[in-house]
C-alpha cells in the first residue's frame, strides 16, 4: 500500500488487495479450473483424437514457416538511414489453417528507440501496418519505445516535450482503431510536474481506447532516479488467451511471473530495453536464459522484445514453457516476430514443473516508491 491505502491488483479473474504495508498483498482466487484439471482435460482430448501430445505438437510445428523477407522500412531518422532491412519471422505457412477463432496472433517488434517520439512513432506505425498485413491481432512494442528511455536514450525529463508525446500517442491510438488492432505500447506516463512519471505499457484496444496501463513494478536503482514504481498487475483475455504485462527488470523477480500464473495468465507480454550500450556484458546472457526459466517454472509462454539501438544485447524472442526459444530476431537491426497462441512445446520438449511455487502472502510486489497520485491509481488516465 501507499500511505496506508490498499492497492488493488485488478487481474480479471483475480484481484490482489494490500494488507496495509507497501508491497504486501493477499490473493483471492476466482479461477474455475486448476492447472492439473486443465492438463487432465487436454490429455482426455488427445486420447479421444487417437493421437499423442507429442504427435499433435509435431504436426503443428511442421506447419510453421521459416524466415521471409520484408521490404525495408523508409528512413525515419539520421540513425536509421544505413540500417539493414528489418526482419519479419511469420507465424505460419500460407497453407496452414488460419481460422481466426482458434488463435491470438501476436506481432512483436524491435527498432532503434531514440529520444525523438516522432521518429519512434514512425517506426511503430510502419510495424502496425506490417502486422495488420500479416493478420496479427496485437502489436507489442519495447520498453519506453515511444517516449525513449530516460537515463539511456536521453539524460533527464527536464524540458521533456510531453505535448509531443501525447500527440503521437493519440495518433497511434487512432491508427489502432483504423486497423482494428490491439496495441501494447511502451511509453512514459506523466503524473504532474512535481511527481516522477511511470515507465509504462498502455494496453490499447481495437477501439483506440486505453483499456488499462501497466506501470513497471520493479525499478532498477537507475530507474528510481526518474520513475515512480508501479503497484498494479494488468491482465486481459484476448481471443481466449489471457496475457499479462511486464517490463524489463521485472524478470529478475520470480514472484511477478508466479503472481501472473496464479491469475490464470498463459502468455506474458514482456517489454525490455537492453540497448544503446558500449558492447557485450552479462545482459547478453541474462534475459535469454532467465525468461525461458521463468516460463519453465510457471508453465507459461513469453513474448519478449528489445530496442535494436546498437549495441543491443539480444534480439526479440518467443520463449516456451519447456525452456526453449521458438523464434528470435538478430541484434542491432529493426525487425518483427509473429507468433500464434495457443502454442505448442518444442519438438521433443516437455513440461518440467508439475507443482509450481506458490506466492507468499507477504511477498513484495514493488521495488522503488509508488506514488499515490490519482493519475497513477487510474489505469485508464489520459497520457
């Protein structure tokens, strides 16, 4: 809680309510079927069909396509002129069954995020059009992809052009409405002149409305100089797939994925910014191992992206609950991944954790200081 006020973690089928201490919470469950029951149902279905799970997974994987080319995006800034053509990894072979009621098609993109919100918005618009052409229902952008990441892409919020950011956000919302597409938009949420903003993901519906906003709960020491920490978890059921939202350093705190799993989430939408650095370091290894491990621990999938501003430590990827990476982009260049959910495991893969860890009643769920600002408490407040 903040200043003694209870925190409500609105998660659709669940909610978490603070106990009166910062970051402490209890859980109330409204999930109609347990993980074990869902597994038994799946196994019964497979038996009725006369095939094994491994045979079904193998048949599905054969339908997935390899890489296809994508025409280069137009030059959007001086930094982008000499960039190689962006990559697109499609979801499926053209002959695969594309029954729109049977899947959620997610596109996740990477580009060289900068301090210029207009340049960033141009990249995002182009990827939205490309995703729509590929039949995606949702486009996912990286951490602070529209605003730029303070302390990395620019030094401080002093004299930051908030009006320009609001204008670009409004245009992207209008495009989401035109394309009838979900948009998970990495940005920064202004609170007031005297309160640190939040590092956020806007969940924008195909109507163009901001349905909710996730604020980064676990902030690095560097983040805490500029941002208020988040205090709400955000989920949404889209086309029968329940997604949860997370940002970068959240991955280093196992309780966040545990909490989302207990809320019924099966696919994490995780935006990161491990880029614009001088060269290799431990980040080249950390997230490509830690994310698949969180997925294995919690029997979940994850869609993770990054800025491609050189040096970027890893390319955007899809992680599976058997601890494998299904697809991954190259580093240091724009690109887009497309993947369909529900997904299978890798060929020959299996679940590893048959009794996932439960959340402690007194577990912390923030690192940093949340504000008690009404614009932070309201997940639908205007940018």
